[in-house]
């Protein structure tokens, strides 16, 4: 059971906008910034969003992040087939004194 | 090119030990905090622990699930971090990734990640 709650799956058709939620608590998402990682099967995670809404260089602006209260969201606009992957949120937890991850969301492009 | 390369994974019996290595290149390893994250097959990511830099006294911290069994160390002269795993259990079976914690004035994030090394605990 993950400390951060993500929907196990999400889907959309090419060109659509999809959002993936990440729900935590006051000790993690409520007090620290959230990062998002993208992972393709058999490969290592890759940084997608840091600091709630900052995009590293090289990440398309189709990807955006936001946070409100104890929940964060990742939005992908103009969905493309190559976006099909697993997405994880991550944040520092002040109570556990460690990093926690969401359970991951498998995005399917229909 | 910024790169992390893990090695040392393999098959080990329950109760056994294994030591993983993470070789870094392309960035100032000695000034970086290094973390280990694992992923069981078909499962999500789980933070294992971290070691800070010399400037931060090489402080270590661990997840509750591995505390007392796993030890993280580093050799800055070799640009390498290590994960010593003792008293291994079947549920320690996972791909183990090392990653660098990057920090700005306001944010912390993991980047880059190594390719991972598979540890299988089985009799």
C-alpha cells in the first residue's frame, strides 16, 4: 500500500488531454514539492516534472504539473502514442523521514 | 554525459548477502547525495535509502523495511556508491536503481537514474 495514492490506470486517444492525480497527506504532498517520473517497460524512471510544475530541459511542454493542498496532478495534453508508459509521483515525507512514491499509473493511448 | 551504472546484482539465497555498486560519471560525485530505489517485478518504486556528501558527514538514512540489514557507503575517490545488503529476504527481490539527488534552493529531485541491477533472493 503506497503512501501516495494514484489511479492504477488512465487512458486517452491521440490528441486528448489526460490528467493523473497523486493524493497524499500533510506530511508529504501538503508540505513538500512533488516530482513526477515517466517509466517505459524494462527501463529506468526518467524525471518528467520537479518542484510541482517545473519541466527539465528536453521535456515537451505538453507535460505539466500542478499541486493544490495535499493533491498533485500531472497533465498531458496533445496525447501521443509514445506517451504510453507508467507515471509515478514522488515527494519527501516529513513523518517517515524518507522519500515516498505513488503506486504508479499505467497510461494507455487508445 | 551524466551517467550512473549499477552492478553486482544476481541470485542469492535467503539469509545471504550481496553488495551492489553504482559508478558515477559526468558530474561532481563527491558533492552529491546518492540514493537507492528498488522496484519489484510489476510493482511500484520504493525508496531504500541515501548517503549524503562529505560536507554533510556522509549521513545515511534508510527505509524502515531495510533498516538494520542494508548499509549504504561511498568511495569518492572512485566516484562509486555501494549498497551492502545482508539478511536478504525473498521480498527484497527487485531491480535496484541508484540515483542522484539534485537540489536547488527550493526543490529536490532524482536525476539521473542508473539502468538498474536485478537482485533475486531465492533458494
